[in-house]
């Protein structure tokens, strides 16, 4: 998070709340899809393509807290392999 904060050409997509396949290593299918949406949102913001109406439509749904901001134990407690919307 500190690296991206100091670089106007960098963004971080959070994995907070995303489920794994049960091995605590690989994302579930729905979690991988959600991570892709989060990456896409960061790319749109970074390249200036995230216009006002898109921001209004999505709100903060694609900007959850980073794992480092939410506390390591808390982040892992919520990641037990269930599908997270």
C-alpha cells in the first residue's frame, strides 16, 4: 500500500473478503471474477477512464479496504472458502 501511495502510476486491487477454494491459496471462481472486476476498476481509474456516472453507479463496491488496512487476522477469519458476494 505504501508503494502505490507514493506513485501516481500505481494502484492496488484489494483481495479483502474474497473466498478461496479451501486451500487458503487459490481463489474460488466467483472470487477470481470479483478480483478481475476490482483490477479493471483500478485500471479505469488509473487511465482516467472512470468517469463520473460510472463512479456514481458503482459507488465504493469495487474499493474494499486493503488486507493491510483491515488487520491480518480479521482478513483470514472471513476467508474460509465460502462464496462471498
